C-alpha cells in the first residue's frame, strides 16, 4: 500500500474491504468486459449513454493497457462497442462521448453514423505538465449526440452562478443579478465551454488513483441536463465509478461496467459513501458555482 501524507484524502482499499465489496458487485455495477456485458442488457432501456473510452494514446489503466493506433483503426474500435450500445438506447436518449484532440475526429465520424450530433463541449483541465516545445494540453472534449430530435435537456438545472463584476441596476435595484453578503452573483445559461471544473486531486474526498478520473461535478452537469429522476444511465467504461456515484447522488439509476477489478471495487466503496453524503463539490443550492466562488459554510 502506498505511503500517503496525513492530509491526503485519496480513496483506497484494504484487503478486508476488497473482500467485502466483491459481494456488492451486481446489477448496477458490473465487473467484466464491456463487449460481453453490453450483449446481456435489455434493449430500449437506457436514457443516457456516457462513455469515457480509452483515448487514442498509449496508456495503462490499472491492469489494462491501451496502445495508440492509426486513426482509422481507432475509429473501427469505436464502432465495435458503439454498435452494441445502439439497441440499448431509447429513442429519446442522449449520448456523451469523451475524447482528446487526437481522438475527436474519429469520435465524430463513428458516432455520427448512429446519432445526431448536437454539440461539442470543451472543458478545461487546469492541472497537468507543461510542454517545452508545444502548447500545454489543458483541455478535453465531450461530444454530445442524441438518438432522435426528441430528447431531454433541462436547461434550468445546469445554470452557472457567476460573480458579477460590473452589476447593472435599474431604479436602484439589481437587474438580473443578486446582491448577497458573499458578493454579487448572476445565474447564467451553461455554454459548451466549461472552465469551472476541478480535476480530482489528493486533497479532494472523491479522488482515487485512477489515472483519468472524471470529476463528479462534470458528470452532474451532464446527468442533470439530459436525464430526469429515476432515468437509467449507462457507462461502459466506468473506471473508478464517477458516473454511478453522481447518478446515485442525483436520484438516477445507473449501470456501470468496468474491466479492472480494483477500480470496480473502488467504485463500490464510493457508492457506499454516497449513501451517507450526497454533496458534489461545486454544486450547491441547485446551481453550479464558478470555480473558487462558492461561499464557505
């Protein structure tokens, strides 16, 4: 087991916990290969597909490895699991697929065969190594598709609370903003550029050792925008379980698949903790707060 600093809140598993959480794997959280599990699921049952597949680069994920391939080979691999997901989706379902600048064009081509492209979200990853002979890679993309022209999008559920720097008043009263003891704020419609996301790190209680863990706040935005309570969310590459955890906290059903047992057990531990604590960092009072603007309680 790694030696960690006293303030490090990264979630880890003891041998006793591993044995206990193995008994909790089942319907909502599946340990296994996505290609096998997807073939066993009920058709027409899924309201939201969120996929964070391995990007087209050479990287190790626990005991699993992915090797960078030619763009056409990576695109064919995307097709191989997307075609298994298509029958599972309702006609009103939405689809979000994560990627980086290397894999974006392949994702667009592959998913556009099956779905209607709606948008591309770019979100800022504020941490990462600088590059000496290139621009620092500080962003990732999420491609937004729908199965049809009939889909859920709850625009009021994903508004962002921003600080107002030059507040406008009408007859001496705030216009389209709120004056509080913690500052002046306005709730704005969410755009496809997300700069308020914090990548999990060692002092955050949601952090794990997964190398590409997505933040709960990021999943909360997608889930609240594109599902209603009790809808079913499918994540075929679950990692350490962020999609399932956010779904549980927000009152949605989930089906998360992960091929690495260690990460699957970490997800089970996080899901157990979500039964006691439903908070999501950066989401409070029904709105998403701009980074570093949420008042302390």
